[in-house]
C-alpha cells in the first residue's frame, strides 16, 4: 500500500486529490495538510511514501516545506503548479529544492477530463513510490559541487546538502563501466524525463564554454515550461542554452532544448526542425524522434545519453544510433530518480557505458 500525504490550502483541491488517489486500491491517503509547516510535521509523524504539494500556501510555502522535508526526512514530492511561465519558474525552484516531479494544477481538467487526470496522477504517485530515495540525497546536491569548472557569476548560491533517506529503495547491484575511450562527435543528444531538470543542470554546469560539439536536449516537459527552463540553464551554464526554434543551426558549445508539446528533428543539412506534436506519439517532445533523426544525419558521429525518467522513450532511438555506429551512455540506477528510460536502454544491450551522474558530467566535460 502506498501512503500519500496531500498538502494544499484549497479545501476543494485537497478533497479532490484525496478522492482521486483514494479510488486506487493500492493507494491510501494517510493525511492532509493545509500549509507547509503542517506538511513538515505530518511527514515526520506519518512517514508517507509520497507527498503531493501545492506551492502557494499560508504560514510556509511549498518550496520551503520541500527543503525542510528533504533535510529531515527525504520523501518523494509531487508538486502542483500552474501551466504558466511563473508556474514553470516555481516548479523548477521546487525541483532544485528536492521535489521529484510536478503536475499542472488545472481545475478545468479535473472537471472536463476526470479519467485522464485520475490516470496521470495515480501513475505519477505509483512511479514516485518506486523511485530511488537515495537519489533524493544524491541528485539534489548543488550541480557545481566538485566541478573543475567554476560556475558563472549569475549562478545562485548552492542549496545545502541533502541527508540521504535512512530507508532507501532496494537497487540492483551497481554496474560499473570503464571510462569511455576518447573519440570526437559531431553531436551530443541527451534525453530525459522525471528527475531530468536537476540531472541536466548538474551535467551542463560542468561543461566549459568552448565545448566542442553541439548539444540537443530532449526533456519531457509542457510547452509553457521549456522557455523558463532554457533561460535558467543559460544563466547557470558557461555554454549557451536556448529553447530550439525551427531553422536553428547546430553550433559547438550551444545546447538547444526541444520545445514542450512539439518534436525536434534534424534535416539532411544538419538544420534543426521543430514540428507540431503528433497526437499518435505519447511524448512531445520524444527522445526517440530526435535520436532517430540524428542517426540518419550523423550516423556514427553522435553521443547519445539517456538519463533518469519513466517509461522507455529513447530506447528505439538508441537502437537506431547503435546500428549506425554511434555511442550510447545510460545513467546508472543508483543516481536516477526513476530508473525507467536508462533501464530500457541497458536491458536492450544498447548502452556502451553505464555511469552515475557525476561520471557522465566528468566524461562529457573531458570531450572539450
């Protein structure tokens, strides 16, 4: 049984979330809280497996509550935020603080598409209940700690170290890969989902401004969020990061983030093409779509990296890249929030190397 704590100052939303979760026979709502202070107290008292958290609340806001929970009793937190630029900023702040994932807080969807909302919410709770709690202490340490590259002046002060959970989820034995052999690439493509924003920040802040290859980033994220995420990364990184636009050219030291709700491909001339999101595809953007187009254009000159995330997006694209002679790295289980996407690549025997997040950052930086 998955124990959930529901935190929101809106009585309507609190009750609705509790009803949706309570209808799942494998989920039990063990408590509710109306503000961040209550959320911290209830977490310590009830030991929930997952917490759903609002941002804007009296007494203590959601982000402050997440920080305190991660310091005192790390627990997977699912944040609710609006589908706006400001909502994106808040969600990214929450992920920095230690939240594992986020969902749009959309009252209209609850009224119009209750089945879709129920399925999405319960799926996220189930996934987070299985998530690697050790990563709550690992992946939310400052992205630049131990980095040989100093952060730019605009970088914010690092958050305090998180205390690892005393009861980590069991993981498979660590699979260690030797350091990758040195080779040059015409493109680096990185795909990720749940846990990805923090993982990408941790990696990209380690790269020097003169990084020798173009980078494509495919992060499962709503359209309203990718602009804010690209801006945040650009401020923190020495390389340039921007949301990709149709017609962008690939340039060394520039990372292009796929726009949410759309697909990012590369044409035969190496130009970025942004296409409408195909309703037949589950993911918009899709890692498979971008990886596949990279395989067709650059053949054996791509380094593809699959990071933390639910599902198996990226596996088939990685297969195409491997068939073309390119290299594929996968994040290891111990440093993932959700070991889904990398596991799919590893189990299909498509990974040339399986590395933890810091190893990926170090080996990538050494390409420069």
